[in-house]
């Protein structure tokens, strides 16, 4: 169980100052000095309280995870089925664990109907011209059988991977018959962990070996006396297998019917339980409580609720534009990346004056959402209508001295293969107590990642240290890998 984010006193002090100075004018020097003194007094208590609370959360999560692991390896039926079905929920051929007996798990898999396959394939004429070749029934059956074998092997491997106490899987495959359009079983058998894990799976034709390595395997596509595959697919006789026969006898074959879940809609039923399938935000167990939350629990009446001054309209930035950030931005800079059309991520790089990270700890992304002892944090994604918003919080005053620059970047989901051209409504906004700035990334179909803006330390004409903001808009075609390498992150 990963530990909680590391927090430091500079972060706590910046949080406390942002709270105490909110709504107080810059010319109220006496009151500002008094509020800063209060912030310094509160910071250590706030830090200690958050550290203790997060340690407690980690302890509870670790205990819960250990208990869950023990039930999983002991092959508790409910735990195994829930875990395996979550893993299956994004598979092209939906599988569903339906029971556990000892160390044997039973799985039903919904295979693509053969009628959904094209009846033509790309080919060339005798003169070398491209054409479409009509598939024979036998060729089409071989294509479908190879696809089914691939899905069976993938389902078996994934089932064994996430259920370590399971030694064998009884798997049955259901599909819609081409002649009757009714559901029927087209393959079943038992496959052991050893048989699946010791066989090589490299070429498409390897998928056909699912028949040979299993026990008591039956398949609707058979080999004829002449050595060729049969060209017809007929449902297997399951009368000698009471469990499978009962499943077919009581199945609702109408995907549009109401009531109980149907075999016809098995894939949809599984995906309904997968948070990634419908954008449910993942719970952030390590959410850091704000200073205001801590203050309200400790001394509810000591400080009145801060007033927020009215903000002017956001300043829209153009590539290359730069400006000096106000002092309020040092204590709390709120960042929000709004988008739709495809999934994307917000990424932060804490770098030196050459825009290179000192170590991988200064690379803040979805697998490492906090850095600089809490001074820069990703706060997670939320759905707001048709759009998704990912937020981050930065305390410039709490960044260590080696951090001279900070790059705020976006990158497309690494698994989607999509480019920024698929994003709609994309906008990055940054704001503090007194100002807000926005930048609209280009929907460029040639790039998969972009450095949107850069914050950097600077000295003003009178020698005062300041932070400046520069709009960048520079893209990388190779996505997060290229973006990370450009900022000194070792992605080998």
C-alpha cells in the first residue's frame, strides 16, 4: 500500500498564510503582520495534525488491503469473483466469473458473433491490383475460431494473474448461433495454470492450441475427416453438463428485456461495475485537508470566515506572453485543466533554471501526485457535465530553492493512442486570490503532449525576487515519454 504524500513546514506555512491573509488589502500592513504571525504559530500544529491523520489513514488502508489479500489467496468465492470480474470488465470478449470450488474457478465468456465479422478481406488481383476478396465459409470460420482462441487464452491468463490461489479454470464460451440467432455454447473445458503459463503465445495461430492444452475440451468448430476445419458452427450438446444446460435454459436472450441481467448483454453488465468505464472518479484516500478545515475543528470561533474579493475577468494568454505573478499567487495558485472528447492528464515538472528535474521525485503525474513535501499537488479529476476537470494546487513560496522553474503540461492518456486533436473544450486556468489567467491548448493532431505554461523565478528591476508566468504551448509528438525526457526524467 503506497504511503501518504510527504508534507513539509513550508507547505503548511503557505497554506496558513493564504487563509489568514485572504481578503486583506496589501496596504493594511499592521494587520497583515499580525495575520502572518498567527499563520506562523498555526503552521506547525496544522502540519503535525495532517501528518498524524494521513499516517492513520495509511494504517487503516494497509490493514484493509491485508485482509482483502488473505481472503483472495484463500479463494473466498465472493472476493475472487469480484476481483476477477473487475479485471474482465474492459475485455473485448466479456468474461464473468460465476463460482469457485476449492481452487477451481468457473467462468462464462461471451464471444463475438460470427455474423458480426466481415465477409470480405483485402487482397490483390493476378495483375497486382488491390481488391476485396470474398471469404469462404471455412476461411470465415477459421478467422472466428482464431479470435475465440485468443480471447479464451487472454481470459485464462488474466484470471490466473489476479486470482493467485486458483489452479484451474472451467471456462465455457457462449455466442449467438448464425442459423437460429439464439445463444448457445460453442466451447468449454478445463485449463490449468501450469498448462497456460508454460506454453508460448506468440503467433496468431498459437491461439488454436487452446483445444490441445485443455482437459475435456469441446469445440463447435471441428476437423473433418479430410483434415479441414468444418465450415459450420452449431451449439454444443450440454445435456450432460447440468450447470451449463441450466444456464442456457434460464437465460434471457433478449438484450432489451427488463429485470435480471441477460447473457446477451454480459459485456455491458460487467462494464457497469468498472469505474473507468463510465468516468467515476477514483476516491482519493489521501486527500489533504485544507487549513480552513483544520482551523474550524480546532478553534471554530477564533477567526472569522475570510472574504474573497471580487475577481476581474480572466486574462487570456497567448503563446510567448509573460507576466509577473502577484504576491497572492505565491501563497496559493489553483490550477484547473478542463477538457472533453478524450481522456488526458495534467503533469507538473519542478526543474532547475535549465528546465531539468533534479530527480524523479520532481516529476508529478498520475502515479506520483505530490511533490516538494506538498508544495505541488495534483488533486484528481471530476466530471462537470460533459467536461472533465483535473485540478492541482501549488504553493510557490514553499518550493525548495533548487526549484527554479515549474512546467505545467498536459498529455493524452498513454493507453488511448489519441492525439490532442481529439480534445474539445480544452482550457488551462490558473488563479489566486486576486487574479485568474487562462490558456487554450491547440487541438493539434500531430502531438500527444504539451508544455502549456511555465512559472519561473526572476528578479525585478529593483532586485526583488518575483515569480513570472510564461505561456508556452510547445508540443511533443511522442507524448508523455518525450515530454518527460525533455525535462530530464529517466523513463528507461
